[in-house]
């Protein structure tokens, strides 16, 4: 193992001082020998005093000397944990991520090429009398959840300037026959300066700290979930912080024939906010969402309408005995729509080509228990429901439930080995339903 830089510098300084002392001592001995040969009787104490004085002056000059070129060009530790600084820079850089293999056994397939066979997606659970006829008892192995991130931090008079980039492999699907060369997908790409954030990240209407720990990548059905471009302001206060953001809008309309139509005619950004409280009894948040939902199309559907809607929610993480915790989340409103991991449409178009905003709710509760410091389990239960108006197409989602139960072992701080059982169900507007049972195992290696 190579010696740390500071150790090498210390040894060099010590070596320099030892060499100087040795040369001075050799000079003194030569003077004594010459004096003795000439019959002189030198004052040994005076010579030693002069030698000591000279060495003190040498040490003072060495300590006052500027850093060497090698030291100024060295890679040093950064200001944030696990980071480093590039030569000649005051920017801290951190690299990280993980590699994860998932082995998934499902009693029903969502269809050829569907990512729902790799992660739980509530809207892809097969329904009806032929549910799962496409394929039963399917096995899939993949590493697409693996990810990489780059984080930087640069001090400034305006506060820390930070950037964050994160990618995973759930981009364009690759060929499973040979290479499995799946494309990169941007998860996060944002920067912050003081209280201001700009870029793509989690919607401000969510509280990701309350998401339960699952082996499955998709997670529970009943949570608010979206990553999108936004401008956000966060302001701390005593005991917490509040945030307000303008986020990218998108209106997804359910047509009378059951198809989904992306209007792409939005005029105002979604307005999302939350207030977070940190207390001795846990961390909690209240979230809100306001949206204009709009369709303006000269083609099918030939409709022009708009409505404002909103939603409110509460979230929390409650610490329990030892390291256990209870997590919960609940939202209610008429504009949850696509924020339900895309399960609900944002609006329904009625027979008169007018937008109707259904009342929707979702909820999740999870308990995590530590059997030992490196062995833990989570049970997570969730559900979501929409009160669709009469006349809604029979294939439009009406509700779903999911349950996750897992066991995760961390033999080291950077390794997680887990197994999980998932049971889920889905119901559509015409009353047809279906279930999914899945067993998933995973190995995750962090760096």
C-alpha cells in the first residue's frame, strides 16, 4: 500500500533536517581536528552554540518556504465526504453508484419486451379472464438498475454551488439475444446555488425519505413518484424547511375509447410544494400540488378544454425501538394523475369532449425491522383508487394494491443481498381484475 502524501512530506522534511545536522556536525569535527593539529584549543561550547543557532535558522526558512510544485499539483481530499479535489481547483468531486443484479420470477408476464417484467409496475398487471395468457411462470435476469453518479461542490460567496448527474441502464432496451446493450437513462441532472435548485430531480410534491426499502426497483403502487425538470426554492427554518417549485407540466387524457392521449398543450407549469418538520418523534412533511390540465386539439379528439386541479398529502418516518422505523404516505385530490407512477390519467374526456377530473387517493405504510445490525426486513402495503365518472372507458385503471415482504443481508457496508415476495392486484373500470405474484432476488455492490 502506498504511503499517504502527508507521511511522505513529513519524512522528506525529517530527512532534510537530519542531513543538515549531519553536515554541520561534520564541519564542527573538521574544525576541531584542524585546531588540534595546529595546537589550538577551541571553545567546544561556543562551537555547539553556533551550530544550534544555524540549524534553528535553517528550520525557520524551511517552514516559511512556499509549498513545492508537486504538493500544489497533488490530488487532495474534498470538502464533502468521499470526495476529492482536482489539482489547482477548489471544486470537490465525488463519484459513486452501484452494480445490481436482479433475478425475477413472475407467475404472469406483462408482455414481450415490457419493463414491467423487470420491475413492478402497477398499471401492467394483466387483468381479465385471459390474464397472463401471454406467458406464465417467467424468469428474467438483468442488471439494468445499476447506476452511476457524479457530484460536485464549489464554495462561493453566494453559498455552495453544487451539481449532480445520475444515470441508470433503463434507457432504450437492448437485444437480449447476445449483447443486452441497454441505453443509459438520465435520472437526475440539476444544480444548486444556495437555496435555488434548477434541473431535473424528484418532484417537490413527493417525500422520497418515506419510500420503503424494497428489493424490487418499482416499489409500492401507492406513492407519489415523478422525476422532472423544475425550478425550486428551499428555505430552512427552525425545526425544518419549506420548498416551492415550478415543474414541467404534462396532461394525459383518457379518451372514451380507452386510449390515452398526451395533449402536449400545457400553458402553465405544475406548482408543487412541501413543508418538512424534523422532530424528536420523527420526520414529517405536508405536500401540495396545483395543476392546470388542458387539451387543445383540432384532430381526434377535437376538443378544447382546461381545468385546474390539485392534491394534498402527508408523509412521515417514525423511529421505533432500536433501528426500526415506520413509514407512511397518503395523498388525496383531483389532479394526482400521472404522479401516481403513471397509473392514473390526469383527466377523463366525456361524451361531450369536456375534461372531467376524477377524485383520486393513494396510501402506503411500511415497517422495517432489524433482526441484527446487518440483517433487516421490510413489509410494505399500499393501495390507490380513482372515482372515475360514469361513461369512462372500461379499460381505464380504477385501482391497485401491492404488498412487498423482504429480507436483506449486508455482509459488508457496501454489499446488499436480498430476496423479496411481491403480491399485487389491479382493477379496471369495467370491473375486470388480475393479480401478480413475484419472487425476486438481488445482489447489489456499491462504490
